[in-house]
């Protein structure tokens, strides 16, 4: 199967400064690929090259079967792009914007009408299409910008930090739209983000870029499993030595330490091990509480680069399982 995006030895320099340094990656058709990195890592520069807004200094990039440097026009006809800052005319209505976008791509009036009907259902815009864009909320503007990127039915969709600045409700709705596009349309989506939970939630695979180089790539679970263990913290009433011995026999447990009234159980897959650990403990000691601390993408980023990409949300990497005695 031909890849939707193929990048080989990509380099981009600005006045002698290397922003993208020998990046290689492949994105398969129908895949959601998360591109993760902090500001200044080369993330946006890479995306701008793939969208034909910049040319490579060295290397080659092919998107939807066409070379971005040699055939930029063919690439543009086959991609949709929703950038972080949507340039929307507040005096236009949503319908006017989408009709203009359709005409720019050479669609007939009938084709535009058909696409407007499809997009109204695919991207949750609804009756707001007839209102001036200046009346839209931030979340609605993002969804309209997404609809504009989809008018011509692109093969590959580039989303550049699509939920930055949105409230949690709007962010969740945007995630739903991205999943629907991928599931119902089979659309390839290249998603750049600084939100760790966004990449973890949406991406089939993640590429981590730092200092212009791709330093890791794999599914979120593969990346998390590659650098650390999950920890199950069990609060027990007495019998800690017996509990420690019992837990050591549980398949998948890699170690057990006693810390005061707690047992710290390390395992490669906390979600799979927590049930057997609880069962083993309950046979020898009253269990007051179990907490599962899982490896996060921030842990991966810290391990690979020495820096946190963003302050972690404590709710995203620690779950109180509330096992009562």
C-alpha cells in the first residue's frame, strides 16, 4: 500500500540554523499520526513543508503520491489544512466562507451544495452556518475552519494544534469530530499537538520531535512501555510482609517494595495486573485502597529529551481505584 505521507532525509535551514534535521517518517493511509514536540522543536516547520508552504533544503517529502517540491499544486488539491490560527473574516457567514472555499477549489455549484449538506452533519456546525463568523465561539470557529479544510474532500488532513486555547468541552467535541472523520471517511490525519493527552487519545502512532530530529516513533502504548513501569500503590492494614510475598507470585509483577503502610508494586502493564494484585492481597491482608500510576507520554518525552513537554495533568496519569476494605 502506498503511504499517504513519505518523508526521507528532510532538512530545512534558515540562515544557517537547522530547524529540521534529517527527518524520516511514513504515515499510512487511514492513519491518525500524532506529531508531538514543544515550541521550537521543528514541528511546525515540518508541517509547513508537507503542506507546500515551505520548500525543503534537502531531502524529499511525498504527500498523497506527489512530491511537495516538484508538484506542489497537485499536493494542495489533495490535502486539507486547518492551522492553529484560523484566518476567518468575522463579517462573512459560515456558508459564505465554505462556498468561497469550494469555488477556489473549482467545485461546481451543485458540488458545493452537496458538500455543504455533508459537512453540516460531519462537522457539528448546524444553524450557526447562516450567522456572521464574528458571533462564533472559539470552538465553533475551529469547527468552521475544519469544515473549510474539508470542502474539497481531501485525502490527507493536516491539523495544527486544533484544540489549543479551547475549553475542555470544546476540546472533547473536536476530538469527536477528528475520530468521525477518520472512522467514517477513512481520512489520513496528521495531527500536531503539545497536549499529551490529545496524542494519547487520538493517535494510532506518535512521532516525537526534538531539536529538529525525530527521536522516537510508535503507538502511544509502545512508547510508554518502552521507558518505564506502571506502579500499583496498595494501602494495607498490617500483614505487609505476607502481602509482599503474595504479590510477588502474580504474573507480570516485576517488583514489590514496602513503604510504611503501602506496598509499591511495579509491573509492565498496570491495567492488566491490578485485578490479580488486589485478589492476591485480599487473601492475606485487608486492602484499604489501590492507586494505579501509569507511565505517560510526558515521561517518555522526559526520558528522551531531558525536558517536560507540558505540565502533566495529575488526573491523566494517576487513577484512584477506590478498593475499600
